[in-house]
């Protein structure tokens, strides 16, 4: 597969993944463009890999983590969410989804990446482990901790013996 064919077929999915990782449509486009520019230079090596899509997704996740590590790119988190809709508001579902994404955005990078890759990219633990370069047990641990964190922040009661 040529680089142009790959971008034509997988480009929209890569942008979607980047948008879910970054929480910002414009940053996602920039991140995807940056990763694809680097992938273009290495395309011969990448295309010979067993699963080039895993390689490029890993590049995308790593580029996002690198961007967040730079101190100047940190955002200040807040406990309050402005403009909460009233009961019966037609935008309630959209507001709830937006609030949940704010909570997901507040998770540590690896936990957020695992949730996005698992629930939005619909990847199995083995593929996620390849992308994040960790073990499948680590993937499951990140998922468990992320879901537990979200439950606490949403005020969902949990029992001690329950699993996410």
C-alpha cells in the first residue's frame, strides 16, 4: 500500500483518534498532520511492518503525550463546569457527553489513551498493548483505574468487590 492510499483510507480515522486523545479538533488536525509528515519519511519501513496501522497509531499516541509533557501546553483544571443545563433541557444529552469528555480529558495520558483506543477505536487489549508498547495486563490496569476514577468523579457508587 502506498502512503497516499494509506492516508486516503485511514486519514479520517486517525484524525478522529487524535480528536479523542486531545479533546480539541484543531489540535487533533495539527497532531495528525505532524505524525503523517513523520510517517511519510519512514513509510518504507512502516509499510513493511506486520501492521502499519498499529505503528502509525502508536506514533499518534506518543506525539500527543510528548505535546502534553511540554510545560507551556498545560491547562488548568477546574472543579466546576459552567452552564450546566436544567432538567428537561433539550441539550442535556449533549451537555452530559461534553461533561464526560471533560472528565476523560482530566485522566492521565495513558489511561485516557487506553479508554479511547478500547471504546472508540474498538481495539482489543493485545492491539492496544502494541500501540502503547506495554503488556496487556498494563492495558487492563489502566482501563480499570480510569473507569474507577471516572466513577468517583461522577459520584457513581461502587462496591468494594466490583470490577469495572
